[in-house]
DNA sequence: ATACTAATTGAATCACCTC
DNA sequence: CGAGGTGATTCAATTAGTA
């Protein structure tokens, strides 16, 4: 154990938890983690650079420029350089983790596959991958891909054989209307009053995470009094939520600017009373069911005819969930509007399918789907 | 091209698509893909095995077998073997893919991170990761983890610079009630009548995917008549959906048992009519109509005034199809950009003509021209 | 103050054709 | 093959501005 035989500072931090607990440590994550005592941390939450590799500028349809994450800390020369960085901090993280500790790492498709593979290579044992579905993600402005509407978190134990890690199954289930908590979570992105701003009103950090996300992470996998380490502390969301929930935090951050914001933020946090440290689960969103789901579910066949309640117009259903009159194909709403010469139309109530002599509104068919979805957040 | 100089079978399959198209090829996926002509496939859908204990599927680079064992070192060994297997089939897949082709790979947290990292290492360029959220996933019986309620698909182009891959943005958006399709999709798992059973009533394949999932994959990223390859064909979901949607399929499968089921299944599929399976037309694909055509058609008179929707600026139409403010004449786009102080502007949507008190966008006039052209051509 | 409308913004790997 | 012109493209929330 390199640590025990090293400098007096290291010995002192090991002997006196107050010297390194509930504090932000300035410096590089690897060096600072190496200075912490091994087997000392219950949970790690890590939000490492995503290595976005953005090329040119991107403008919205109104020609305004998208504020890209172009900070120096997100730039790597190559995948190899990113992998080396990833392995280095994961190794240092594993050393400070208790044998029954767990680690969360969040990322996007740009980096999460490399991170996940490195975690497996280093001996971490993946317990779940958890998808953060954003209620309000940024659109895809050029229409060249699917809207990138989620990020991925990997939750892993230190070792394959660690069986005594903390998972508060019952509180997760209770918080989720007595249905076990799924691996896909729905939260808004961090904005509004929660989003930290600098003196000029600009966002203090480009990638601040919502507190609700961190709260569910900590409520699911830590106990009150546990030690939570965040090696990419930023503006301190992990620390703020940990303090509020009665957990200890350890933050590591390189940028003075972020540290300053985080210190003030955490100082203002009032810990909840012990008995009220419970899950705050967002209310279930209303289920939106797109028309294509009716086709996919077989409730409406491709090629079937839709008609309005007066049987004045008919349109034909296509496999991709559009409907067509002749070669004019678009959504149920657009076609409904077009035949009536209107700007808008609620296709759900306008269009019907024939069932024998009678007509059934496709809105009624949608109800069938909604009922079958049951507890799943749409 | 190694292929062209190889055996006569290979030459014949290259020369005659009917010898390898809409067929199931029995054998190992790598060997069978190597026997297909390069640059011949539009889209690949791959559902590779991810049971790390499946020794039979895993071979070292030298093709020697790996013993599946479960202590830590051998776990590492089997990761190595799994990576070698993954790289081998991905390389073979990349060779048969057209330059603007795309590939879908589905997996769970057991394997998807290794697969994704390998794809990036081999030069594939990730376009999206798409989450399949299951409406009815298997519960976590021991209550030691979150319910594993999703799987992950990676969608990638063959090369970083491939910009002309197929993505039916407008189809996806129209099918989703005119909101762009997100990266998280909600579908039930494959069960009930869709789930194929053997003579004893047991499921014919352990990981049969729902047809609705494949339908959205193919409707989003292929055109009618495209060639879809599935190197882990199983019971042929990809083939059945491809045939139904008017796409060609190529299946590769090792097990006779699965091939038999798949053949019968696909034979029973009735293709939808052509008009039901076309993608919604995108504006990008529409015939280009230059502004001067509106002048030539008499829809806009030389000397007429154009104005923006707020009536802030006006420009005068000239007989040559340019527009002018004072002596400053240029295209509808250049002048639109100039008055707004922007780099670019879509003059079609920016400029309007006065019709009495109201304004009509010149884009609407263009539609008139396009409609009349369509009548001539169609 | 209140209600409505307009503007802003968020981890983004975001054209294509012709000359 | 590179330069330059044409022209396609956004969802949910918050915040600012206006009546």
C-alpha cells in the first residue's frame, strides 16, 4: 500500500477524517484521489469529460448559434488518450472505494462505451446501466439524426463478488408507487432557478446536472452518514445533494472558478432532518402515445382506410405511421388539416376506422394502448 | 479486393444478386460475410450473443477455443475473447457495408460497452444510441438491483465523413405526431402470438426481438428495395419485417433449428403494397425550383415588391430572378441574409408577396409550381 | 400587478449540389 | 477537388418584454 508509507500529509488525512471529508480538494482527480486513504469511500459519482469532438459551429433554424461545450477540459487528442485518462482515474477511484462500495459514472454515446469497457477491464462489476431520459432535451436542429434525448449512467460494484453493497430496494419501490424502480428515469435538465449563473448571468458550468438525478442516485445506493466522492466536482451538485441528504461528500476539482461557486452553494444548503430524508420521485408524466404506436401494436393495419365522422374524406394508413391521400402523405394532423383547408387539426378526434358499419375514433384505440402501458412512464 | 480474386462461388454471388439476396446463409457469421461482395449492403442489423459463458461462440484471434470459467482471471480472459470475436464480425460487416450504409447493434450492459468501443476503434461513427424501453420487462427477483427495463442499440455510419446515409427524418417526425423522434423508444417485449414456439410449446429462440422494434429501425434508416443484412439471424425477425416492408434481406445463421423456423416464418409473410411502405417525402428530396421559375410562370411579376412577414423590409423582383434593394441585386437568399445581418437565410420562407391585405410566402407559390410539375411527371 | 407574446437556451460528434 | 451558392432545420422551459 503505497499510501501508508508516504508523506506525513497523507498519514494525517488518513488519521483525521475531518481533514479530507466535506471539503473540496483542488487539483487533478488522479493525484488527489491517490492522496486519499484507500478503502475509505462508500460511493463514487463521476461525471467525467465526454470527449465530444465537435467540428464546426451549429446554428438553430433561426440562425442563432448553439453554445457548444468547447472547454479545454473536454479536448483529447485521440481515443487512445481518452482511454488512458479513463483508466488512470478509474484505477485511482477503485483504490479509495471500500470493498462493498459502488461507483456511478455518467456519460453519452460519445464516451460511455469506452468508459464501460474500461470499467469491466479493471474489475468493476456492472450492476445496472441506468438511462436518464430528459423531458426537455435539445432538439436535433438539422434533422439528420434522432433527437439525442438521454444520457447513460453505469452503476457498478468494486468487485464481482461484492454482495453487501448498499441498494435501498424498498425505499426505491415505495417511492415508485410500490412498483420496483426501473433502469430508465425521467427528469428535466437542469435549468431555471436551479441553474447556477455567474455575475454576467451566464451559466457557471456548461454541464451542471439536476439535483433530482443525484438525489435518486444517493437515495438508492447510500445510507445516511456514508461518504460520497465526486472526482469531477464542477459546481458541486453531488456535494449539495449529499449534504442535504445527510451524507458526507468529498469533492475534487481543478478550476478555481468552479470551486468558488460550489463552496458558496454547499454552504447555503440546509440538511434535511433525518426522518425526512426520503425519495422525492417526480410525478408520473402523462402518457403521450404517437399514432405510429397504433400501427406497431396492430390496432391499425398498414393499408387500412381512415375516414372522418361524416365519411367525407378517406386516407390510407402507411407502415411508417403517416397517412396518405393519393401520394400526399403526412401525419394524421397535417392530412386532417389539409382536407378541411385548415391550419391545424386534431387528427386523433378527426379520423376514425370502420368497424363493421360503425366508426371508431382512433382516439379510442389510443386509449387501449394507454391502458396497456399501465405503470410505465410514457 | 481480395474477394474478386477468390473462389468461383464468390465471383458468382457477386455477379448475381439473386444467389445471395433474400436468403438465409448457413454458417459462421464472419466466414459467410467474407463470402459476400463488398460494398453491397445498405443496412446491417446485428443482435450478437452476449452471454460471456457461451464458450462455443468465443474464439481467440488464432481461432482456438476459450474455456469459459468464472474466476476473475478467466473473466478477463473471456472479455478478451469476446472482444476478439466482436472485432472479427464488425470488420467483416464493415467490408460488406456500402460507403453510405449504416449499422445497428443491439445489446445490454453485459456487452454493449465493449461492442460500442470496438465500433469506434474500427472507424464506425456513432450517430445515435437508441434505448429500447420495455413496457413489460422481467422483474428483478432478488431486489438487489434496479429492474433491468431497457436494451441499448447503437446506430452508426461506416465512416465519420459519410453524410449521405439514409435517415427518414420526416417519416419519423410525422409518425410521432409531428414531434421529432427521440432516442428512447417504448415497445413491449416479444410475447403472445408473435413469439415463435417449437413443437413442445417452448420458445423457439431465447432472445426473439419484437417486430415493431425492427420495423421502426428499418423505416427510419432504409428505403424500399434496400438490402438489409442480419449476421445473427436467429428466427428471422429482421427478414420477416424487411420482406413485409419491401426491403431485401440477407440472413446468416449457424443453427439448422433456427433456420428452419425462420424460413417458414418468412415464407408466410405477405409484403405490404408499395405505397404503404414508402418514406414520407422530405423537402430535401423534392425537385429544385429556382426562383426565376416563379417569374417565368407569371406567379410573380418583374417589378413586384417582396416583403418579410413583419413587413420590415421590401425588395423588388427583377426579370432575371434576382431581387434588389436599390441597386443592390442578388438572390432571394443573399438579400434576405443581408437585410438581417446574417450569414445565411432561406429566402423561400423569408420573402412574401402582398395579396390584398394579406401576405403569401413565395414558398407557397413554389408549391404551386411543384404540384403542377408533379402532375406532369406522375 | 396581470396576462399575453416574444426571445432565449440546453453535453450536439447535425448539407448538398454545381461549377 | 475546392469554393461558393442554395436552402433545410427545433422542443420544452424559462425569462424578458409589452400591453
